[in-house]
């Protein structure tokens, strides 16, 4: 009669299989360095507003479309989601689409490729889509959709809550600043490129450009022209960073703006910076007006033109200043967003975790 095999021998193949699987899915993270071949969203192939799930799948086969139910009104909104199966805690990158696109916006792909390379989780929520109806354009429902997207990622991946990041450009940057202000406890770092600072004021600015579509969208979202003293203007202010951003003083924020931006003038980022910065570091109204009019840096502000997160392939920095928890970078360029400088800056941000109270034994 054959003797029973030793239990250890029976378990050994299973243990080796578990060990192999764990080692395989927890591959070493490579040293952090800029992504090769990617510069800014305007230089990404195609148009900035292009949307295509097929393009996403070509670049990142494990990206998936998920459905997230709003905790505010019960509406189900889609999002793009990626998270590796590694067992380690990982940062979360929340990417907000821009004004005229939805959650399938293609130029966000390099951000997701960074997540794949360095074992981050990535989510790009729809947050009510294009800014052309009342539920969109930094509405209460749109802001809650972003918070719900963070919660979804927390439930479906092992997220390091001290490294949750928010990124957007243009309308996405505007919404990022509002979200950072209304939910400052969530974010380790928020990068806002070429943000709209005040919706009614930007509406007035766009009256000089009647061929643009944005004012029609603003009217549709706010329920009327946001003229002084109207309910639409009050609603526009309520959705604007200008109203809320003082509540984000404890959040690390990067504001980046092109000095040649004729769509959203750099004064929008400068005004946001002035609210968050120490009084001694603010930029005067005269200097701000000079930057907008001349598309150049005034002589008294020159000499602050280096930034460690901007490399040779990034836009040329002409002014950089940090104060409190905010950094303002002005660069030679238009309405754009750079990949590597954003990601390298975010990688350096980490929220301090509250210490647990120690109970003395009696």
C-alpha cells in the first residue's frame, strides 16, 4: 500500500504558484523619468477634442469603461478606468476632460500610459460631458461625479489616499479648481492648465469673439445670459473658481498658463495665484495687464524663469513663482497642457496623513 505524500510536498506547487503570481504582478517600478515622445496636448496626434475608445484600446488594452452611479441624483455616468492588479498601494490620477469633450478624450492617453508604467491608477470621469447643458459646467452634480469617481477607484483598487491627484486643462482646469476648493481633503496635488477663473467675466470677454461657441454653451448651462444682476450671473459665479478658491489654500496647486493664450488670457491663472499666495508674493494688476497685452514678462518680474519640472521638450518657462501651497508657471505658448511637467510635479506631491491619537493605558 502506497503511503500518503507529505502535506508539505502537496502544498509546495501551490505555494510556488502563488509566489510566482505575486512576483509577476508586483513588478519593480522603474525610476521616474519623463515619458518619451510626448510633449503637449496640442502636439498629440489629431485634435484636442477627439474622442475614441478604439484609440484608447490601441494604446492601453487594459483600460475599461465603467459605469458610476451618482450619489447626488442617481444618474449613471461612464468613466475610463485603469488599475493594475498589483498588491501595492498606488497613487490615483483623476483626469478631467476639457470644455468641449467627454470622457473618451484621446489626448489624455499619455497620462494613462504613465499610470501603467509607474503602477498608478487612472480614472477619467464624464462628469456630465460637454459644457453645454445645466448638469455640466462645474455644477453640483458634476462636482459630485468627480468625488464619486474617486470613491469608485478607492473601492476597486488599493489606492494610497495620501497620493490622489487631480488634473485638467481649460474647462477641466476650471472644474479642478472648484473641486479642489469644495473637497480639499481629497487631493495631494491639483494641476490646472489654462483655467477659466470666472465664468461671467469670461462670457463678457467672449462677446468680442462672436464666432466662438462658448457663450451659447454658457447661456445653455446657466439658463440665460450671465449679465450683471441676473440669476444666470449669480449661478455662473457659484460655479467659478473665483468664488471658491480661497478654500483650497491647504491644497498643493500648480497653475500653468501660456502668455500667448488668446482663448483664456493668463490673467485667469494669475488672479487665482494671487488669492492663494502670500500677500508679498502676489502679482500687481499693472504687471498682470502688461503680461496680457504685451504677451511678455515685465522687466521687474524677469529672472524667475526656471522650473525643475519643465524639461527641454516642454514649453519654455518665462516666469515661475511658488508661494504657500501654490505655484504659478507662465510659459511661451497658447491654450495647451504639457504631460511630463504635470506628472513630474504631481509625483513630488504627497498629503501628510493625520496621526492617530495614542491612548494611554490605565
